[in-house]
């Protein structure tokens, strides 16, 4: 029987065991093959404790022994590696116009990728069932009993979608006997970038800025903090809508009849103005669009600098769509950040664009599902 009381992902592990599971298994996944001694050095946890955890993972089959490391004298240390096929996860993205799904192993290798275009929100369960069926039937060799978790991300902005998913979640779990957990699209995207963006994978302290909704996720030692975490400085991760301010300004330009390629690309209709419209106009050398991106980058830089001063991340990932403008936006953003961050932090943080684009939510949902498997190991 699937437990029903859990709806959302674990963003901040509470117990010492949960934290150590996440720490050890995350490092094993990252390093492919690693010795107990190296795990002890990297984590600062004594070798006896490390060995006890590893032995438990070996007994479950979650990790396997994978040969020997180079010896520095004495017995060669035995290596362990993640048994990627011990379990699988499903990632689902409920978008505004479509539903995406992936099947992945515990190493985040994608084994199947499916989508459904034009779903109906009033019949959401049917469409989730359909995407799950497509994914699980994608390979005749797949052992369905090894699917451990389903990670459902919601990139559709309506709060009604979350309510609908919660309604059908228990029914889906009962039918397929696989636990499903839910997160909003921003948390999923942050997780996806942390696990798949090379600029984020090498550091434990990350700020993920989702410009489309103006939301921020702070990731520290694989714990996820968001604006809903009201304690102390985390309350400052409150949302603001960066892209909306650009779009609104572009709409005013159209309504004012000012000559701009934004007008041509939108066919003179404010309903057709999007952040992509502004970026395309800027790429076509439209001065008004270029100025919109420049001013937006400078304004965002002030806020990001404040967050950097507060949280001292090693990497800042800019996602949500506006990063597609490249240097037209990121250049002014970086200059503004460098102007306002503390001198002792200057040159110690890297600002980089998100890389997952439209796949951020679905891949992030799968990566959160893997994380949950590790926490519960």
C-alpha cells in the first residue's frame, strides 16, 4: 500500500541519517567509483560510520563493488559505485499547453522521453495516465517493479493545476503502486540545473534565479531554500517578476506607436508580445529592445548583488527564458552585480545562464525523485 500522507518533495532533510544518505550517495553518483576512505576525506565523517552506511547500501543492492583504487601503501582500497539499474524514476512536467515525461535511471541517464500536446486540465488524470503508460511501455526490457518514484513538476503558472494534481495523486499511486511527489516548476528547474549544469555541479552553494516569475531558490549542501521558508534571511527570497516588467514596457511602446521591430514581430498586437519577441528584436539590432534588456539586466543585477551579499553562493544560475538573450542581458547584469557586491566576494562567484531550457522542469522532477530515493535509502 502506498503511503498517502506525503505530497511534496523533501527540500530540507531533517534527520542525521537522511542527510548522510544524501551526502554519501550523491558523492558516489558524482564520482562514478569511489573508496570508503575517499568518502571519509571528502565528508569529514569517520571511516567506521562511512563503512556502516556503505555496507547497508551494498546489502540493499543500491551500490555495488567496482574494483580497487590505487594504493598509497598497504591494502588497495575497494571502490564502490552506484547501481544505476537498482531503480528508476519518472519525471513529469505539467505545462501550460503540454505534458512532458521522462524515464531515467538513478544516474540520471534518460531512457525514454515522451510528451502529450494539448491536454485538458479538467481531465488531468487521464493525461497523466497516458504519459505514464507511454513511458513505462517504452522498453520491453524495463522491470516496472523497479520504478521507485514519480516526480511531478508544475511549470503551468495556475495554482488550480496544483489543486487538481493533489486530487488525482492518491488515485494514481493506488493504481500503479508508485509514490508520487509534487513540486512547482521553479524548484524542479533549480534541481535540474544543479544536477546537470556543469557550472553548478562543482559547487554546493547556488542561487537559482527564475526570471519569468522572479523567484529564487538557494541551494546549500543539497538543501533547497525558497521564499516559503520564512525563517531569517530566507524570507528575502521573495518573488518579483523580471520578465513581466520587460514585456509590459514593450507593450507600452506598441501602444504608443513608437517605431520598433518589436511592433513588427508582434504584428502590432500587444497580446503577441513576449520576452522572446523582445529578444528577437534585440538580436535584429533594434535599439529599443536592446535598451529594454540592458536596463532590465542592470536592475536585476542590483537585486542579485543583494542576494549574493546575503547568501555568498559560488554560482548564480539565471533561468526562466531571459538568459536566451545572452550577452545583451547577461553583460549588463554582470556589470551591475560586480558594482554592488562586497569586495571580498568579487571574483568568487560565477554568473552563468541555465542550460536546460524547456526541459528544466521535467528533468528537475526526475532529479528530485532520485534525491528522494537517496534520502530514504
